[in-house]
């Protein structure tokens, strides 16, 4: 059984919930992540959520999203989900938005997450897991922004993240690393633990 880490308003872990049942019309606050993957040419990998997914089916969004397991470092969770959803082994992973948080609702299902955002690089093309991803495409970052900000077919968290990411600079490769001290305590405790 896969779990999500429940959080209090400070971002401290207060328990676990079954991932399959946590997303309802009153989803509790929990820990997640989003990752934006780029290739060596600077193209961005946009993905469409599988049509069979409970939350936001068929919606286009950032490259990969997920939930860390209890005791799992955020970067390890990003690598795990990219491999599982997209068949990709990521290169560099860089924290860029440590304190992103949002709440969104679609068709009676609520997302309610503290969701640090990461930038990652890769050299390969994706091999999507059809249970998770309906489709993917490589696009120039500028055209992705223009489309996503004006099209409701893109996830609300992605659209909110774009506003914060563009404030970091026009070139994703030069986005500065975010301060790990800004991570929710539930995430920063694992990130700072000795290996």
C-alpha cells in the first residue's frame, strides 16, 4: 500500500494516509513534489495524465509529480517517480521552489499539498507508463508557458508554479537553487539527515 505524508499547517508530519483513499472532497494537507524535466537542447517535457487517473485525468501538466514515502529524501522520490511514470533516469536534480503550496479542486476531488518544485535534466526520450501518463511531448519552454497560462487543459498547480518559476528567470537552466531551509519540516528533516 502506498502512503502519503500528512502535514500540519507548519509542514510537520502528523501521520500517514493511504494514497488510494486520501484524495476526496476534503483532502487533508499532505507532502508532494513537482518536477520540470529538460533535455540538453533546453526543451521541456510536458506530460498528460492518464485518462484512468482519479485526480485530474487527461490534464496536461509538468513532467512528473508525486509523493515521497516516509523517510525518503525528496530527490530520491523525484528519481523514483520519473523512472516509474516516464521510464527516465534523471541527471541533475535541483530544488527551485522549496515552499510552493496550493489547493485545487476538479469534479469534487481536492488536491491540498505542500509541493516543493524541482528542475531536472535528462538525455533520453521518455517511455511512459500508460497507467500514469497518457502522452508526452518535448516543447520549447517559452511556448509551453504561453499555452499553459491560457489553456484550462493544464493543471492548476502547474499554472501556479509557472508564475513563480518565471520569476526565477527566463532560462530554466539558470534558475537558482532554492534554499533547502524553505522546505516543509517533514521534507527538510529527511533531506538533512546523514546518509
